[in-house]
């Protein structure tokens, strides 16, 4: 599965439907920044959004996962479908892990900043008492 190909397909389909990123985002209850990330291949839609995206854009979930339109006569095997779904779940899990790592880093930075501020405050108080 290729995030860039899927993003290009979403862009193409969205434009064909005459939708802006904001309109698509509002219909999916996500931000337009999320849609922008999908379209630029920086992230992949959460698996829970695949069905609503496919309905809005008028393609199958498999087409979104594959990142390309398929003829109605084209079929994919059960194994190929399973591989696409598994790859989608792995991408979603990977994005969640990255968000958690960023959140932890921000928390650590805030704690260090708070400790430094507390230390500075205590030093100023001790200097004023002296």
C-alpha cells in the first residue's frame, strides 16, 4: 500500500466531485489539515474513515487502499484484500505511535521547563531573603 498513491487518488476524486479539502473534511468530521496530509501522502486515513470516504468519493474501499481505480470487472483475491486491510491497520497504528511519542516528548519538555522555572523562582526567593 502506498500513501502517496492513495493521496493522489483522494485528491483526484475530491476535485472530480467539486469538493474542497474543507468540505471533504467537514463531511468526515476531521480537519482540513488531515485531508491535506492524506493528499500529500504524509499520512493515511484511519481505517474507520475508509467507508465514509469511499461513499463520499464514489469508489470502493479497495480502490482507496490500492490507491487506484479499478474496472468493475477487476477483482482482487481475498489474500490481496486482506493484505491491503492489514497494511492500512499497520499505517494507522504507526501514526498513532508517532503521535504518542510526540506527546510524551512535549510532556517531558514541559516538566523540565517547569522544574527550571521552579528552581529559578526558589533561587530568586533565597536571594531576596539574604
